[in-house]
C-alpha cells in the first residue's frame, strides 16, 4: 500500500501517459475548451456572457 501511495504522489512519465490514455480524448478536449471559454468570459466580465457566467 505504501509503495502505491508514494507512486501516486510522484507520478512517473508512464503513469501520466496512462492517465491520458484512460481519459477519453473527446472528454479531454471538451474540458480544455470549457476552461478556455470560462477564462475568456471571466476576462470579459462586462459582456453579456461574463455577467451570466460565474467564475
């Protein structure tokens, strides 16, 4: 158990790639776009979208 916890705290390159593989590509892309859209609307808080979206 201890080894597994240590590995999780300091992820190796292989585990990082494994996480990427486990996560569906479409889900990853949608998360990135959602984050980008949120930061865009946050920066333009004076706009209509900014007032609707809560950061």
